[in-house]
C-alpha cells in the first residue's frame, strides 16, 4: 500500500518568514495530494489540494508543488502569521481521494513572534 | 448545514471490553471514513464506506470493524480492547472524491 513520509516533524519560523513542508509518497499510482491543518484541540481541515495533472497550485499565501517523477510534494506558506501555528498533515490517494487517504505523520509549525 | 457529528466524545474502557463509536455525516454525504489519531503515528486510515459498502480498509487487526447504514450514518466497533487502542477516533464524510469533513472525534482511553 501507499506510504507517505513527511518532514520536518517540527518547524519553527519567525513571523513573516516562509515555511516549507515536504512529503514523499511510494505509490506511483497516487493522483490526489491534499494538505490538512489541525489547530490544537480542533478537527483537521483541508487547506489546499492538488491532483496529478497539475504541477503547482496557489491560494493566497499557500502553495503546493508536485513532482510526480520524484514522487514528492511540498507545502509553501509565505508571510507566516501567528494563526498559521498548527500541525499540518500531507496525504496521498491513488483513487482521487475516493476511498480513504494515507497521511504523513504531521509537521508542527511554530510561528515565533 | 450541520457538520459531522460523533458520539460519544469521550469514553473510558478497560482492557478486554469492546466499544462502539457512532458517526453522523453531513446531510447528503454518502462516503464515511474513519481514522485513528495518536501522537506517535499521526492519522491512520481505518476504513471507508460508501452506500453501505466497505470500499477500502487500512492495516488494522480484525478487532476493528465498521458498518454503514442506509441513512449513511456509520459505526465502528473495537473488540477486546488493548491499551494501545487509546486514541482519538475521527470520522470524516465527503460528498465527492476529495475534501474530507472531519468530526470532532471520539477520545477513547483504555485502562
């Protein structure tokens, strides 16, 4: 089955700087790659996703890039703000997200004031 | 529109007991999936149901089972509880392949 590795496990950045979280996946058939944000004590929520026919997608300060050849994808957050502090999970699916996701173990992003 | 509702929110069991968790998806969502969340392992996929059929299953022992009813509500059951089953169990529903809408979870503590 699919295996997703996520790095780093903890990332501390100064407010206003950029943050990058990287994930690799093992199943070359995977075609759907979402990112979820989980604030302390709250449920995970989708922040951005990308499908395999696209190399990059942006939504305001957040962007995701996908390299299918290398089987890795990354989350980029620019101009970080205190409310960006959370745990971020990447995930992959070979079925377009239809029947379950394989998640990475998460990255705890800390925004230093 | 109401979100995903999970019950109970908290429960404490002892080793060897069994537990049943319930999930009501967002109205109109026919896909329900379950995940186990622990500090060390993150979010691990348990199973996914669509129209009362289990379409996919994660790498968990047979003690973990689930079902979905005709109104899309779902239950998961864990039998012969072990200490390692202590976790937050999250249910998620979706309307179409893609975005999952998670519930607040059921936090299980096994003593």
